[in-house]
């Protein structure tokens, strides 16, 4: 079935450093969504990418969809302590049409 | 605007006891509804989803069941809890259109002792 690999599993950075998490699929994706879950909270939708090579920005966050639509990345510039949490990518299963989540990347930011 | 309510926020139950978690959505009609489980420090596992009243699909065989007695109500149940049922249970909804983002409730943290 459809699977998506997300790396790294954990990342510790010093405040002000950059951070990137990656999602990779063996099959072409129709779209990819990104969510953020704060510690103790619930996942919150951040953005959706649909087009090949698409790049979207939200303040210090940059989202990219690969040209082949098989991978995506989320890059945070100059991390802040408010960026702490787990970032998930999610893709639509070609079998069921339901969202399948990556394992998430947990970001810790040291002040 | 749409809101999703999930309760209780935390629950401690003994092994073998029953479970009932409730989720309701306001401000929309005919949503897709979902139950996810998240083990500590892990990803999100889809347990059940529903596209309409009485229509439930199960993603994984387990000790749990789900029901949708009303359009905007989704219930997760168990007759006898197991230790392995501990986790963070999240209800979610989205529109009935392709690629619609999920909107999650605040979750229920269940500890089975």
C-alpha cells in the first residue's frame, strides 16, 4: 500500500538555526499536506501542495513539492522556541483515498 | 465557522472496562469523520472513517468499534479495554471533496491500567 517516509525522526537545533524535514514516496503523489502538532496538542493543518515543483511560503516556513511529485520538504529559517513540535506530512492513499501520515519529525529548539 | 468537540480530555480506565469516546462537529453537514490513534512519540494511525450515518470503515483489526448515529456525531467504543489500547485518540473531520484537509479535535488521552 501507499507509504511515505519522513526523515529525520528527531532534530535538536539551537534557536536561530535552520531546520528541514523531508517526506519521500516511491510513487507519484497527487498532493501532499503538512501538519504541525505542538507538545500535548492536536495536529493542525499548515498547507497543501499540488503542483509539480510548487513552492509555498508562510513567514519563516518554506514548503516544496518535488518536480517528480515524489518528495516534499518543509524548511524553517531561523528557528524559534515557538517552532517546537512534531511536523507531519500526509499523502492521499491511491487505494483508499484517505490520508496517510508520515511518522513525523519532532523538533526541539534550545534557547 | 466549523468546530469539533471531543471528550473527555483524559481518561484512566482499568483493563476489561468498557470505553466510549464521543466526537461532534458543528457548523457543517455531511462531513467525513475519522478516528485516529497516536501512541506516545509515534505517528497517527487511522482506526475508522465514516462518509455518512451508519457507514463505518475500519482500517485495522482491533479491540475497538465505531458508530455514527447522527450526521455530526462519531463514537469510539470498546467492550473490554486492553493495556495496548492506551494512547492519544483523535477525532477529525473534513469536507467531502478530494484532498480536503483534516481538522482535528483536541484529543483524548487514554491510559488503561
